[in-house]
C-alpha cells in the first residue's frame, strides 16, 4: 500500500464527502472529517476509531475554522490533502431569489472553502508539500437556467483554484478543481435550497427543469464510490491536473460548450480586435 496520508475532508456525513472518507479510510489513510452534529461525529469516529477523527465544524464559521483546523492537526498530524467538499445547491430564477440566499450560497461554497485553504496552507507551504482539492462542479464551467447562484459560486471557486495553483506551485503544493457531473447523492434532493416561485413569465423555463431534476433525483448516472476511487487516484498522481471532470455528462457538456465558445469567438473576432490603438 502507498504511504498513508492525512486527509481533511469537509462534509463527511453524506454525499460525495461520505464516499470520499469511506474510500480513504478503507485505503488506510487518516481522515479528519468535518461534521455538524455530535451524532454525526460519533458515527464517523466509529468507522475507524484510530484513523477517523471527527471535527465538529461549520465551514461558514470562519473564525472557528482558523482555530479548529490547527487543533485538529495537533491531534491527528499534519494535513497532506485538503478536500473542500462541503457545500450545497441552490435552485431558483435569479429575479426571484433573495440576495440573502446568494450570500449563504457563497459563504458555504466559496468563503468556507477559502477559509479552510487559509487554515491549512501555511503548514503545506512550510513543508513544501500538500494537495488542495476543491470540489466544484461541471456547473463551474457550463451553466443551466435556474441555478445561477450555484453556478456563480462554483465559477468563483474554479477561478480561485486555478489562480491559487499558480501561486503555490513553487512550494510543491498542488491544487485541483474536482468537477463532478450528476452523481447519485442528495444534492438535488434534501440538500438543495429552492427559492419560491412567483413570476409567471418564468414558468415555461423553470417548471420543466424543476420537475426533471426532482424526477431524476436518486437515478443519476454518477456512482459516488467511483468518484471516491478517482479522488484516491488523483491524490497519488505526481503531476495532478488543475481541473478534473468526473462523469460522461460533465465531459460531454464541457466539450459542447468549448465548441460553442470557439464558434462565438470566431464570429465576433473582428469586433474583439477592433479595440486596440491603431
């Protein structure tokens, strides 16, 4: 077996986070896993009493993050891999969705992830080693109507991940945006926040999307266990990618968007080039 690593994975109680933690524990690694209740902490610790270290933490409690992560490292050891998995989806037409819901979406999906990065990065930089994996989404590159707040948060985390990878590369610290397609988790079910509908003009756009998403929940093609296996392969790589998509659907939609972008660039090339000084 490869040398055991110490992972810090946020949101290990359900979904991809639970799958990531289970696979990493099975592979012999040590896991610090963030949970948000005492019951979840006990359940996680029971998976591997010597190697599963629950950390009671809400990633949106930024001040607590700065204290809790160093405390966890003192008890479980220096963190080799940070997996920023915690987050949730928001569904709603932008015009109908309150700004407070946008703030909460960014607090969980962006600011929480950055707070975790800032907590582990000093140690990684000093040790000249580490891997930061930010779980984004295919929605960090492709978009769909009705999830503008979610896509905005994942676009932001993608940009932060890519820029950060260039800032820390010389220290031996790697950064990967791990972008899943649709996986069989609770993302589209109980984990999703849905804004109330109220503007009839959007019915033709939103109603079929909401109905299709609810109908597909629990039947998505992505297997969380296989996503976890991919994560373990990723963190063993000597030269990991800055961005890794998971799932046939993600690859297809990304490839389609790139083709559309190339066509649009060509169509508007003359206007784009018209703005330089002569």
